[in-house]
C-alpha cells in the first residue's frame, strides 16, 4: 500500500517509525512493568505535532490527513499499545473542542496540542458503560453555574490530567437526549481523583476513577447546547474508532512480526517450526487479515477526510480489526508455545494489551448493533 501514499504520508510514517523504534520500543517494557505515565514520551509526541492532526493551522493544527494519522498510530502501537493510546486521547479532545466548542473553549486547544493541558474524558461510570443513557452523574443548573455530582470510572490519564471533559445528565427524564458535556479543570473544588486502576494491560495510562462532589463550574464551561452531548460524542466516536482500529492493527502487526521471526529460529523435531504447515497457515492468515484491516481503516479515513459520513465504515474497521487482532495475537502466542506465557517475550504483553481494543470506543457487540442499524438505513434509502 505504501506505493499509493502521498509524500507527506510516507515522510510522517517514516519519521514516526524512527521515533517509535528509537524512543518508544526501548521504554515499552518499563512502561508496562512500572505502570507509570511516560510524560517524556507524551511531550515528544506533542513536539512532533501529532496532537494537532487534522486541525486548522490557525488553531495550531498540523496538515496531516486521517490516513497519515492512522499510519502514525500503527507505527507507535506496534512498539507500545499504551503509547498509541496516549496519542489518541489529546487528538480526540482537541478535535472535540474544534468541532463543538465556542471561542472560550477553543482557547484550550493550544495547551492541549502543546502537551501542557493533559485532557481526560469521563463518560463511563462504575455501573454503566455502553448504557450511556443510564448514567447517574448529574449537572444541575444553579444561576450562572452547574453543580456536578457523581463518579466516572476507567478515566484514562485521570491521575495526571488537568482538563476533564465530563458528561453528565442535565435532564433526568430524557435518557441519552438529556446529557451535556462540561469542561472541568483538574484543580476545580469538588473534583477528586480516586486510586489508580490495576489493569490487565495497557499500563502507564494513569487510569482512575474521578469523583464529583458538588463540583461547581461556570455555565460557560458547558460545550455545545444543553442536552446535546450524546450526539456530539457519537460524531467524535467515528474518528476515535479509526484511531483504535489503527492501534489494534499496530499491536497485531507486532505480534505477527515477532511470531514470524520466532518461527524461523525455533527448532523442533530437527527443523524450524516455520516449516510446519500448521504454523505456516497461522502466519498466512495473519498476513491476510492485517492487509484487509489496513484497507478498511484507510478507506474509512479517506471517506472522513472527504467529508462523508462514516458511521458504518468506522464500525466495520473497529469490529473487524480488533476481533482479528485478538485472534491473531492469541495465535502468535500459540506459536511461541510455553515461551509465549513468559514475560521474557514481548508477546505476553501484546496479548494483555490487545483485549482492551475490543471493549472501548464502543464494545464490539455495540459495533454490530451500529452496523445492523446502518444496513437498515441504507436499505430504506435505496427504496
């Protein structure tokens, strides 16, 4: 596919690959083992202009299209899924501010792009994930302020963030049509950070609960019209699903490359295990599905850049890529045999990291619902 990339896409891909191999890969095992937010790498990503991809230059953005961004994400994630994740968070935050914020909100964009304002988003709650309509966090209007109460769970960068996007109910009777989004600064009274979550994989994200106890924010900190945040979030999710798909692709590619190298070196019954057809077939399937996933991701990215709706296409990419990645990272570990179960080999970390990609930015069960509904919409339009 690189024969069809533009000069910019090729240049950025090569630059990010070099950075990933030189700076990210040597730190990846320590990020996983120590579970500490890699602030130096975060700062380097900001310096490279990656946080501003797709935003206008007058807002400090970079002239990268979404395909370029997908290429960069794949390269980073192939060296560390956690670092890929860290790239996605400010990207989505800056894009959300650009698409839905007013001039007051957009003043935060340069800080996000420069890495000085670290964003985090609170949507999920301890008892509610996909069922967003049932969230219990509330924001009650009190003259010129809103008073926020509730708890957000699984907030990536929650322990280090200083700018929170908080989704809360402003109309309890309207379900998902009664949700609004607020910008809350990390030092705002009434905002408290919980303990760091002890996760299976994707370490180094400083993930935590965030509690709101009579947390007052000016009404001007509401982003967009009241009760309209669900719709705004859905638009951002399409972009986020491209990022998550590219991240899963990078992790799966790393597993494939490791398994291929191991299969050529590991000798059993007098010959490299690559010469056994069972192993060849697993690697052939990996190679095929990696290529198919990349096509789906880049197709969605091109449609987005051309201004087309990508609800179904983004769900296609996310569903296929993350399911195939889970399957093939598992098969890559199988090729390693007992060694794959050891922390001595990277495949063990890739196996723990990849599972999350099937869960966030909408579980893959939700992706199937989205695709089914869009199929129905397409059928109705065709009549």
